[in-house]
C-alpha cells in the first residue's frame, strides 16, 4: 500500500513539474506583435480605428494577456479578428507576445 501511495505522489509531482507556464521571450514577442499594431497601435497608442473602441494593450498585465489570448484561441472569448489571430499562435508565441507587451510603459 505504501508503494502504491508513493507511486501516486511521484506521478502528481511529475505532472506539476510539466504544468508550469511557458516563460515569454520579449525579443521574439517584439517581432510577433506586428499584426497587433494596426488595431491596437502599440507605439503611441494610435490605431487604425479611431471611431471603434480597441483596447490599448501596451503595458497590460502579462498574465491577463496570456489568459485573454488563450480564451480567444479556445473560443471562450469571441471576436472574429482576435479569434483568427489567436488560432495561429502557439502557447509559446502567446507567452512571448505577453512578455513583450507587458514590458512596455503605459
């Protein structure tokens, strides 16, 4: 019985180790945000849609950005453009974009 318990604890510990979040690479994120700039206007907060509310994402909380992009990717959050963009991103690319955007001053 003790052996079975020990095997179970080992399995849980291994799962926890693999469940860690990917750490974002800011340099790669900087190259990936080119598609975000047209609408979200990263440098200077201007965007192509002055009459349509598009949130400013520069300086946003990193985990918020990760959660939002993953929610668009899964369909939990819906927006045609954001859903399409997020579908094309890997989890690592999402982490990279979030790391870069969160490093920018608001």
